[in-house]
C-alpha cells in the first residue's frame, strides 16, 4: 500500500483530527488559516479552534487575481500559471503559520483548502442550454500538499455541482452539523463579498434547512472604495458611507435585478454584482453625477435591504429566532445598523463567537468540517433535491509525493 494511502486510512479511523482549514474569499483580503481540533463526525462533531490567523495578500497578489477575477474574457495563460502559483503560495503561508505557532507539519492530519474563486456561473446566470452549473476555484492542491508535506483535501464545490447543486453556498453543511439547535430557531448570516444565510429551524425535519446567497455583501462597496479612494481597500468603520445620503432613485435601480425575484436557495457572485452593475443602475436612474459619499451610503443601504428582505422572507412563519452574523460585514457598523433597523423582529444581532467559533474564522472552519466529513465517509440523512442540497461528502485528495 502506498504510504500516503495508509496514512489517509489511519487518519480516517481517528476519533480526533488536527485539520487546517483555509479560506480565500472574493474580497481578496488575505488567506484565513484556522487550526481546528475536530473530534468525531456527523451530528457528534466537536470542534475546538486552536489557532487562527489571516495573512494579508500583498498588492501583487491582488493585482494578479483581479486581472482574471469574475471576468468572462481573460488571458488563459494567466489562469494556467496562477493555478499552481496560488497553490504554492498558500503552502508557503501555512508553513509560516506553523513556524509562528511552533507546530510541526507532521502533527497535522490534513489541510482543507477552498482555493481562490475566480468565476461562479450557475445555470440561471449563464442561460446556455448545453451547460449546467459551473464554478472555478484555482490554487492547485497538489502544489499545496507538496509545499507543506501535508495531505490536502480540496476543490469541494465540484462534487456539489456533480450531485445536482450549484456549488454554493456550502455553509449549510457545516452550519447544520455544528450550529443547529433543538432549543432555538437560528439564522446564520455570513457577509463576505457576497452575503449568504443558513436557515436552521429547531424542527427535527432536516428538509427544512437550507442555505442561500441573498445578494452583495461587501463586494461592490469595496470595489468602489478601491477605485475612487486611493490607498483604501474598504470603508473602514463606515466612515465614507456615514457622510452621505441615500439616493432613492439609485437605490430603486439597484434592486431591480432578476436575482432578487428568484426563490431561495440560489447563488450569485461578483460576476453579477460589480462596478458595471452599479454603473448600469446609475445610468438607468440618471444618478451618474452624485457624490461618492452618496453612492457609498446608497450601496450600504442596498446591501442591508437585500439581506433584510431575505431574512424577513425565510423567517415570516418561524416565530422567535436568533440571528448570528459572521464575515467582514460585521465590521461595518452602518451596515449592521441598517440590517437591524430593517428587521423589526430582531432585537440583537449576535455573532458566531456566541456559538463557539470566531466570526472571522467561520468559513475556514467550515472547510475543515467538510474535510473531516470526507475522511469519516459519513452518509447523513440530510439534504434534498428541491433545496439543491445534495447528500454528498465533498473534496479531492492530494498527496505530498
């Protein structure tokens, strides 16, 4: 037997595993690295977040990814070169983390790598009859495994699509296994580049659980700041948006996309919600000459309204529930205020730290959970075709040599 297959077999039989979860989101802030101690699997899953670190991406990385990110026409040579380059770079970042933490690579069972999304393309978006759903994450896992010497589980989204899903959001699997409660109705809201939510009623009927994208999170606001405010990556503490006034004409135009009329669950991405989308809305509303601060105030309100609309829609017959937030959006105080003011049934927005996982680490932890399920090989009676949640384990395995 190949030594790594034997190692994988031994790992699969363990009751407790050390798994490094990686997340590199559409905001391109940096690589989230979460060292998780995970015991058991399925509904018995227990997680301890031992270490967490975000290594910021430098301008060189951001520039390279932005050249190919969420664009229909790109340089194929660049994508071909970026795929192994990102895998190796992420491996180097993990090695730096392990040195910083004083942990040996040999102590880690597996790495769970999300990769870097460069294009998400569900069927309802592309409309081409010959094709189904599609998504593409680069950052080759073989290069990552070789660079670190650690078995790597990656490319989770392809199995989801192969089994009938849209490849996103995958949060529902980890959220259901770890965050569902028999005592409390819960909605988990994650606000990265795109905002998504997971609906977790306390009902024992798992077919009622679902996860869905709901619209833009930080993606358009961040892109606008980066274009018009030199040296800034995002609207820190809502300082820009707070100065402006909401333009109702632009707000109305922003809300007209067909995506918002689709039933949940559904997926989308910066391929739709980007600066071109904003420019089209400004042209339609004759608001191309309004100030930057008014644009930012309006974008903030637009994001909040679409999030609140989705929360209100899925909880209208739920009764009392608690909302737990995560992702970069929780650091935008005006966005959080707007969501709260638009959702009268919510008294407080909690974050996932209340449930034991730091909100900035949640997505990286999610992929550690998915890798743990892949190793355990469980078949959980969860998911249904109607909700586009296939009952599958996900992930491809790459060996160091």
